[in-house]
C-alpha cells in the first residue's frame, strides 16, 4: 500500500519554507479530495475557506497563538461547520442529488423527509456538535491527500475560534471555525521531520473482541 508509506512520510510540519507554493493543479486535487470526503447522510454540513490573503493571515496569526505556520505556509484552510443544520440544507442536497443522478426529485423526497426527521430529534447543541465533527472527516482526507502528493500539512486546533469567526465574519453565514490546517513544503530547518514517529503498538491500540 502506497498509503502506508505516505503516512509514514508525513508529520505535523512546524516550519514551512515560505518561498515554496502549492501549485494550482495540486490545490485542485486537494479540493477534490476534500469534496469526496464521507459525511453523515452525504450532507457535508460545512464549508472550507482557503485563505491566501497575507493581511488576513496576519490577523489570524494573532488569533493562533502567534504560530508561524499561519504566515509561512503556502495556504491556510479553515474548516467551518454550520452552527445549525436545517431543512434547507437537506432540500439543497436532495435537489443536487436529483440533478447529478438524473433522477426524479419525487423519488428522493422520502429520503429527504427521513433526514429532516432525524435532525429534528436532536437538540440544537447536538446539531452543532454533529456538524462540527463532520469537519474532521474532511480534514482527514486533506491530510491523506497531502501525504500522497508529498505536500506537507499541519492540522491545528491551537487557535481562538471566536476571533476567527469575527475576523472572517463567519456568523453572518451561520458558520463557525472548527479546525484549521496549513499546507505547503517543509523547511530544512524544521527539526520535527527528523524525529521518529511515536505511535502506540498494535497490542495497546487494538483489541479483538
């Protein structure tokens, strides 16, 4: 499996070479990998912001514990969950499914009604956290795709999401910055790349029942 070698190669890059940029072609491949991520009911209740603007990234760096990756990486990706997933999200999904699958929308309405019913059964807090967790599935696809393309990445939870929400004006779009990732190419000065990867052995990590 090439994937295993790719995963052994990657690490959470702490220092990026700011002179190296991810090509538009590879960025398109990464976007496709995110687009193809699994999600509950297929709804993809999130949006991914790709931040290239240097001035905005300087503002975001201050809300990211001053970490240099925010500025030095080729791109900053902000995975944003919807604060609440509602019937319109479901209806938009059913319309898109009807179009792409070339099927009569009436044949999909029962599935749409099923999703709406399930969403109505959970509290607003559960709704929020459900959408929040979906962003991590998309993040995982990004990380794996980066490794396959030999593009470095650093998933990051070290940021103040409320400040991100303010800087990016996310509340108006019913969005919340859930998790972020920087992508680009490692600096030769990044000592982390030379360290042995530390992972639990199989007998600690897995149990067959």
